[in-house]
C-alpha cells in the first residue's frame, strides 16, 4: 500500500479496481479498460505491484476450519453436512464456480513480458503468477474434478473459448504441475517477508503432487490409478529437496508456533502471515476459537498416542474414560491443541490462578480448542499474533507419506521426517518394522482402502499428520484424497460421563460441576452446593438430545458420551467427493454438461 501512495491518482484507482473486480462474475473484462497494458507493464515495480495484489495465503481463520470433518462438532451449516442430511442437486449446491481471480492472473501472464527488465526478473514474477494459477486450479479440481483450462485472459467476444466444455482432470493437473515446476525453478529465494519465495512454491508443488497422487491411487472412479506414481515421485523428490537444502528446521516449541507475537525468522515457518495492531492488521480470534459453533471431537482426542508411544485405544475401557483421565499421560500435543485439565486462563475471574472449568452446552462436545487461542487480556497481544501459513513440519509429513505409498520408505526416512516431529515433543520414535507388524485396528477400520506391506506405517503416518496439523485446515482434503468420506457419517461425540452426579474437570480431585436430572430445579444462587475449596459447583441439567436440558448424554441419565446431534448422515460415494457445476452455469454454457458422478 505504501507503494500505491507514490503512484498517480488514476493508477491508484485502477489498482483498487483490479482488487475488487474479481467479485463481479465469470471471466469478466476488467483490467484492459482500467489500465492499458502499454502504460502499466513497464518496470519491475509495476510487475511487483500487480503480483503483490494477487497475494493470498492462509490466515488465523484457519483455526476455525475443519468444522466439516471428524475433528470437530459444529452447529454451523457446513456444506458437506447439509449434503449428507438433505437432497443436494446442482440447483442448491452452487458455490465455487467463480473465475474472476483467474482472469486477474492470466491478464498478468498476457502482459508481463512487455516490461523493460531482464529475463530473470520476468521469470520470477511469471513464476509467482503461475504459482497462484496452480493454487486456483487445484481448488477447482478438488471441487469439480474436470474444469475448463484457460491459460490466457479471455475477451467477452471470444465465445468459442469462453463457452468451451470442461477439460479432463488429467490435462488440467498436468498444466498445474507444469506451472508449479516453472515457479519452483524461477521464483527467487530471497523475497520480502510475508510473501512466497522459492521454497514455499516447492512446498506447494509437493503438497499438490501428494494430493493428486494419493487421490488417483484411492479413487477408482477416476480410472487414473496407473498415473499416481508419477505424482508421488514428485512429492517425494521435492520434499526431499527441501529437506536436504537445510534452509528450514523444526522449532523447539510446538505450542509457540500458534501463540507467538512474531514468527518472523522462526526456522520452521516457511511463510508467515503477519498480524500487528500498529500495522492495522489485527487477528483476535479467541471468540471464534472457543465460543463460535465448534468444538473438538472425542474421536480426535482418542487419536493421540500415550506419552510412551502406545495406543490410547488399546487401553482397557478407553471408551468410558473421563476428561481428566483422557488427558493423563498423552502425547503432549493433545494438551497443546486442546484445553486440558488444570489450564489457567488470563480471562478467568475472579482469580487467574484458579484452573478454568470447561463449559458444557447443548450440541457441543465439552472439549475446547486451545490451538489458535491466545491466553491474554492485552488487546495488542490478542491482535498481534502471527500465523504460520506454511510450516516445515508439513514437508516432513509429505516426505514420509509419499515414500510409504511408493513402497520406498526406509527407517532412515522415518528418522528424518516423522520421528523429528515426535522427538520435538519427547515422543518415542516410530519404527517401520513395528508399525507394519502391529497394525492399529481402529485406524485400519477408518481407512479400509489401505493395504500392502506398508499398511501399518501408512496408517501411523496418517495419525501423525492428523495430530501434528490438527485445527490448521488440512483434515477435509485428507479425508477426500484418502477416499475416507464415510468417516464423515459418524456424528462427533464429546466427553464421557457415567451418569448424574459431581465431576472433577480440573484434575485436582475436587468436584467442579454437577449433572442433575431434567426434572430437578437448579437451586437459587445462595443455595447452590460448594466444593471443598468453597467454590460453587456449576449446575447442568443432563438428559437425552431434544429434551429441555443443557447437556445431551447418549443414554440420558444413564450417562454416556456427550451427543452433539442425532440427524443421520449419508455420504454417497463417489458423488460427494465432488460438487456439481451450478445449474445456472450449465444453462449459460450447455457444453459444461453432463454433470459428473451422478450429480443432477
């Protein structure tokens, strides 16, 4: 924005117009009438200004993602949940078919070569544009599979190209990978903080390759399984290239990655999204993280290993363990991702030294998300915590998974990837032979498509990925590429209570809450029972879902896990891995028909 202040007024207005016009519709004509290319695309400053306007990356809003997965319960109207509960068609599933951003990108590609700069400069900015185009198309392929590929900005008069049919997924993804390969070879390593450079582009190249390789491997409806290996090879090669470059390393403190005022210079953060009250970019997200229509699921809690590396789900009676017991002796990342018994909050009145008692409510699991929550009352701190948009940890997870799927994974590979993540939190390492010899039956049931000699280690790598990247917006894509949509049919459950009575939720052995029958009146404040510390118990009426109570238990007064909803879900395979082209778009361009995968 500072650079805009030095430009002529007409050009400032034009740039602003460029930034807003993508909201107006499909491949509309905008930049030519705003900025004649012969007047604008002259210098590196011009190229940089345009490319900076295309900057996009994940932000602190990612902490409230994954509501559409088995990691969270939600009261929100998530698209996939609405689909599973209803009768979706191309007339009521209409999001995602927007192309204005692609026009912005392709307009740059059509005109950047006009600049009076050397080829290295041109290639750098073209690489960034192609990186953004690859990201754009990857999102489209995830949603629609076959989509029309456009490599230039179209004019409204170009009816032949404008109203073309969809291109096959294979062609589109080959083009995406070509864009990323060019970007990886030409984008500079040294770029301004908060903008993508060479290694970020390569991480995206590895991420996309892993996604497409595993997607083709596990989705027979595409008939592309034979082509999966090439993508997995690329994922393994590029992630290994990043690793051996030694440009990045894991940060010593996992939790601090999500609560630090400054991640600039952090050795793990490959791209930082900077928040700073003084820079007028703020990101206080506390109200959304723990108060806004979401809560972590018990299934996610049970995925974390014990601190000694054994499986929590192998413990006797694990399904009836209560909150305090669930968090005892676990992988430290569990208590760095969710509120744990004994946590003390800066906002907890009247005494911040008193452990916080997690709140219970209808349709919520009882678990609270800690990742992304900032334990402070200082507005400057709350607004100024950076977000790690790209983390080196993901590179290591890609490396391990790609090699495991290729059948080339060695113990050395594990030691240089997943085991580094485990060592960071003092967890025992994963052993290739042991993982394949002792397959977790719970994970095997979640992912029945996994087979072969590396079945056990693939499943454990998937566990590691779910744990390490929890609440960061990866889970939905992972479920889709692994062909695990049936997991979304399971309604998320919450904490377990054996029945009515008093319960300790802070881990000190002293009761904090009391569950009473729906027919029992909550005593007036002056008559409410106190615990041995003299603190009033928090009263909740417990019962079956739909009853006039504040906590829904699976078996009502007889206890069970908290129930968040009961409406049955039906994930139709393969249809619900995709979305239809919106009905009105097909009316405009009949060549987009027919719909794929049984969509109507």
